[in-house]
C-alpha cells in the first residue's frame, strides 16, 4: 500500500512541477533558464515546448549514461513523457488565452510558479522512482563535484539561460530570479520532504 502512496506522490510532484513551469512561462517576466532553450527552439520550429523538452531529455538521458558509464535509464522515459505532456496540457490548454495586465498579477503568478516548480521537483525526487534526466544530471554533478544541489543548479541553468537568449527566447529579469533561487528553494524543499524518504525506507 505504501508504494501506492509513493506513486501518487511521485505523479503529483511531476504534475505540480509542470504546472509551475507553465505559470512561470505564462507570467511574461521571463522563462526559466532550462525552459528558455525549449521555448527558443519552439519559436523556430513547428513543435510544442513540451515536445522539445521530451526530445532534449531523451538526448540528456544518453549523456547521463555516458558520464556514469552505465546503461541508459530507459525507465526515465516515464517522467519525461509525463513532464512534457502535462506541460503542454497546461500551457496550451488552461493557460492558452490567459494574460496578466497588472504587474502584481504577473509577479504573483511568477512567484506561485517558482514555488510550485521547486516543491514539485523536491517531492518527486524523494521517491524511489525514475527521475527526469535534467534532475538526475544535477544529482550526478552534485556527487561528482561535491557541490550543493543549489550551486550545481545555478551553474547549469545560467548556461542554459544564455543558450535560450541566443535562440530568441523571452529571457528577462524573471529568468535571473529562477536561475538564482530555484536551486536553493529545491534544496530547502528537499529537506522538508524528508518524511517521504522515510515512507520509502519503511516500505522495503
């Protein structure tokens, strides 16, 4: 029964993080660093942001396997597809025609999106199920460099923000905020979600 709870928590974490990403994108204050690459590519090709993410994550899946000198974690295709499809469902569905005319509304949605993304990622990372390749990459770099999760994420997302800017994505002040704060908030939320790991350990 505990694995049922863990599965629900896992799916909820992925879905909430996708909702957060969509809110940040729709706020108009600048897309997140990682998302900026997908948004930039989607501007030049007839493809959705979520589908670009799916393709990019599959490529990163191979890169992670090469770094670890292990077989590709094909089970990660599960969260890859969930993240890409749920992001498109929210971005091109519920939020398709939504716009925010006041600065306080933009910042409110942006803040909510940032918190939802961080909480969703931290929660699903606490379960024993497959990780999205980007999050797994962060964990690999965290172990190999002995740096904190927040430091690794800041460095990686700063690089992705530059690529997104060069691709013409709407990189703004909000992008900088996400690059600087997403990692630390995930770090805090990851610690706060420790009871989920306890549930996992007692289920074996």
